[in-house]
């Protein structure tokens, strides 16, 4: 049974959770949940195309998709690299020398008003 749709629907649900985390200033969780959203979307794509993607690195999954002939825009690869950084340190205090992840997760807007 190919469960690509289950993965995609859970990714969509994760995206809604990321929006709630952001809305209520849980920025560390918004970042982690955004990473999870992308991870599930990529795994859904892999299943849809007939193969399974393992692990949590978005960058590695995109590279594998590219090897399989899927066109990956360079900008998407750069965004995946950024999201990969949110997988562990947003949840575990030992990702930093001191403090907890919430101490390092604040709202920072770029030149276009986005995080």
C-alpha cells in the first residue's frame, strides 16, 4: 500500500501547528514543526514517486530526489539547509552551551517582513 497521501495530510496538519506555534510565540517549536512539515512533504513525494525516503535531513532527501531525476530548484535546497538546522537545537537544551531552546528562539524579521 502506498501511503503518500497520509504523509502529505500529516504534513499539512503540521503546517497548521507551526502557524499556531508562531502565533503564540513558541518560535522554537514553530521552527521545528516547519522542519517536520517539509520532511513529511518530501517523504510523501518520495512515496508518490514509488520509493521511500529515510532520515530527517531535508537536504539529503532533496539530493536523493535530484539523483532520481526530480528537478530541485536551487532556492529550495538552500531553504532545506536552513530548516535542517532546526531539527535538534529547537528541542534540546544541549544544543547550546547554556539555557534552553526558547532562550535562543526569538522573532527576527528579514527585509521582507518574514522570518
